[in-house]
C-alpha cells in the first residue's frame, strides 16, 4: 500500500524530533518547578516546611543526579540503541513526578528530584546526538534549536501552572505530559547511525530513507562504508584469553584513542561550551526567578506577572532563534549572543550596586525589567540552544556515546555549582558580585570557543569529524588503529558495567 503523499520525510523528522524535544522539555519543567515549589513551601502552614539550606538542596540536587545519568546513558546508547536509551530516560522522570505528588517530607522531595535529575542527565547527552542522527544537515540546526525552545516552553508551562495550582496538582499535570512523550518515543524508529554501527545495514537503509527520503543516499552510503571498515578492523583483531594480554591491549586502545584529535578536541570544546551555557544564567533565572526580580526590581511590582511575561519572551526569542540559526553561522551567533549576555550581567551588576547604594540619578522598575529581559534574550537565542546544537554536530560517530557523556559531566557539575551557590552568593556578595563572577566565567569560555570551535553549519557529521582529524581517514588507517569503541565492546561482552575507563 502506497504511503500518503503528505507524510514527507521532513514531517517524519518533525515527529521524531518532537519525541526527543519533549523529553528535553522536562529540563525546563524540572528547573522551573523549583521556582513555584520553594515559595509555596516557605508559606506558613506548609505541608513540608523548609529553610534556605533545604531549599537550595531541593533546587540543586539535580546536579548530582545528572552525573549519575551521564555515566549510565553511554552504555545504553552504545549497546542497546539511542531509542532504548530515550525510553530508559523517561521512566525515572515519570516516577519522580509521582513521587513529588505523594511527598510528605523533604527526604521524599529530594529522592524525587534525584530521579528527575537522573533522567535529565541521560537525556542531556542523548537528545542532541539523537536529533543530529535523525535529521538532514540543512535542517539539523533548526531541529536542534527546538531543544532549547522545548525547554523554554517547559519553564513557561510550569510557571503558569504554578500561578494557578498547588505544587502537587502541577506535578500531576506534568506527569501526564511526560507520559504522552513516552508514547511518541515508543513509535519512533531507532537511529540509522546506531544501526550502521551495529552492522544492521538493511535496517539502517530502511530507517534512513524513511527519515530522509532518497535524496541523501550519498551520506547514507558513506556512513555505511565507514562503519564496515571499522567493523572489519574489529573482526580482524583476535581477542586473547590471556588476562595480561587483554589488559595490555585495552591500555593500548585507550592510549591510541585519547591521542586522536577527533576524540579529545570535541570533548575539550564541549566542556567549555556546556560550562558557558550553565554560567550564562538560564537555570538561575528558571529556578530563582522570583528572587532575582525581588533583587533587581523590588517587591512592589506584580512579580507573578513579570515571571510569566519573562517566560513568554523566552519562547518568542527561542522561536526567533529557530529561524535565525538556519541562516547565521554557529560561531557568529554564539559570539553575538554571548556578548549580549556578558553585557546584561555587567549592566545588571552595575545597576543593582548603584541602586543599593542610592547612587542612581534616576530609577524606574522598567530599567530592571529591561535588563532581565535582555539577559533572557541572550539566553534564549544563544547560550541555551547553541550548546545542544554544537553537541549534536561535533562528536564523531565512533565515540559519540562516550564523548557526549564525558562532556555532559561538566554540564552536570556546573549546574549543581551555579544553582546551589545562588543563595550564598546573593547573600554574601550581592547580586552584583554574583553577576560579575558569572560574566568572568562566561568570558573565559567564550575565548576558548573563539580559538578552538570550527564552523559546523550546513556540514555533514562526517565532514566535521574529518576537520577535527585534519583529513579524511583512509581505510588503511582505520584498520591500523584500534578505538575506544573496540575496548567498550570488549568490556561489554564481559559484562563490564562502567562506560568510562
């Protein structure tokens, strides 16, 4: 039976991207939930009374859990597939929301938030990789931008719900949204790149053409050919039964791999890009929205309305970024938006400092509101979407699972540090001191990106990998070098649980 003509490859890419993006939207839902949960728990007569310390742990424990998720997902991605890993990441998220619904003490909330952070850690490295492998190069940037748009939508959704409902009802509604995402992922196909890596070439061709049509067969055949050469090299390597020889061979695998430019360069770049993304203030504005408005504007304004309008602006800016990213080079967009971000940090720091010391010749709440919105514009158009876009493009296929997991480890660490230290910094250094610190860290990471990040717009993943390597790898070179993937498969066969050496 012929397929309906209106179901185009682009629409199929949209469908699978929605499944991934909704999973990534839980980042915004979870981070934004803290902004409505903590104020409600601080109210007199709250079911679960909290103080500043317990509140900061509820907001920041996600960082610890993200690390655990980072270590779990590479093995699932590599051995069982990207789609399976996507499904596995949704399960603890659903359980976490239902744990919140039934929570009656701080311990239960911390366990629930840990489960949610675990799911976030799994999806953080998985999402960009999966969209990058699902979509066409010409549309890949826009599809990857939908990650940040979905996160922004998640923040707006949870903040809006929190303005009308209790935190328990809000959690229940969100749980049903996550369940809907589970259904979409169940009906999504496996990644063609992973199928090629497993030697399932017929399935790879079938899924690739289902997603892309017949117009990109050149990329398909190059991907399959590269996979065949690598698999032949692995098959030609005889695995000795001697423990000492196996150990020496494994050490040699690691030694060769860590020296490969296409392995360590993307990791080094993404460590700094992810650090930039976390210190740029997205999670701080999502988790401590009300506190920031109180510090910058004061308590006289309608804070609930300000929070919702800020979230709406984030949605609009993200939507704007979806269109701009298709026309503007990655590096140009990154440096332009980060420049605005640093300006917003320093301008807000100066404004709050002079305001706190009664040194302003003129003051009006609109000034603080404008500064926060400029800050959010820089986040929504650059520092949130671009790390996910770049992560979906720079990692080579052979090490994509492991390299993505190692890089996102720094996302997790920096998320915990930034969110956990907000109350301390605001109390002891003031918002002006905290914002200057954030500007310095973002500035340093921008310098690193300026020197090392290549342009990736409209290029195939294989072309980007070849640039990191310095040249295309010949079949002879592929066969003569053993990769960390070989080591990973060797250990997986022997039920080694850790994906990191």
